[in-house]
C-alpha cells in the first residue's frame, strides 16, 4: 500500500534562480569525466558505496546481491545529469530524479535512455512534488549549499520521506578549511570546478543542518566526512567533516 505524501506547504520556492542558471549553462558537460563536473566523477564511487552500504543495513538487504533494493522507491533531488540516479537504478531502486533546471533534466533523460534505464525524471523542486507518494529513500547530494532557504528546503525534502524511510544529504562545511579547500583550492588552484561554482557563505555547518533535520522530525543516524587523498588522487569516507560531509537521517 502506498503512503500518501503530505503537502509540504505553499511557501516560496527554495530554488535559487541564479544557481539554476549557473548549472543550466553546464548541462551538456555532466557526463564528461574531464569536464566541469570532474570532482563528482572522482568521488561518485565512494558516495555510491556509502549510500549502498548504509541503506542495505537499514533495509536489511544484501549490498552485493543482484538488484538488492528491488521494490524500494528512491527520489534523487537535484539530480543534475543523473550521475547518482543511474547507479541507484542499477542497484534495483525504482528511481525518480528531480532538478530545478530543465536543461539538466533533458541531459539526464537522454543519457538514461541511451543506458536503457527506466528512470522517471521531472523538472521541479521538492515543494512542488505534492502529487507523488512518499519515498523509501530520498537523496539530496551537493544541493543544500545552492538553495535559497536551507530550513525550508529540508522541511520540503523530509516531507517526501516515508515513515521508517531514510534521507541522505551531502554538502560542504562553512569552516576556514572548507573555504580554503572547498572554494579557493577547488576553484582557483586545482581548477576542479569553474570559478564561482560555490559561494562559501552558503556552505552549511553540520550543527545547522542537524537542527533543521530535527525540526523536521528526522533522527540523525550517521554523519561522515568525504576526504581527498592527494597522494593517491582518490576520495574516501572519513571522520573529517571539516569540508565535505554526508548525513544519514531516518524518519521515525
């Protein structure tokens, strides 16, 4: 039986027009591993492992089985070109991807079609999804630092999670280290992403994100860092949440 989706309200959109325009201009480069989204391609395998292993534990599934999450529904908010939605579909999830940029949705839909993956994509924001039933799992990765109102975004996002379901968010921490590595190094020294991709003032401290989640009725299960090892040119899950971090929360 489906769980009806509670309406998150009729407040203003959490989407930032400036951020939508910024990422729309980059829509054609999502699947270029050497392009504007090179960092996402580099740490995507580690993100996928984190999501797979934590959700397998939560839902009692074998993470190494064939389509281990078959029968579960997943929503990828801020899906971009589909870099996370596609591996989630291969893991067996019934995936819906939503993004505020129609150009991103076109890119994601085209690539999924070529890959033979039945992902349902639509342009929009979480507060506009009141016609959908709630999901077993909701992802919002590298999105929170681009929205207009973090609390409103979290409230609208958690409304899309079933009771007993999970929410995973990933973002950047507003620390001095986050500024030096997540902004200056990433955009101007290493040139991993185009200059101006991030506004350090919109990075979100873990305490701020945790407060918004608790106010929305979520229980935080885990908080982990995502760290880059310059010596091996690779990313790994760590305890260092000073720059990149992920949060797993459960709706009671």
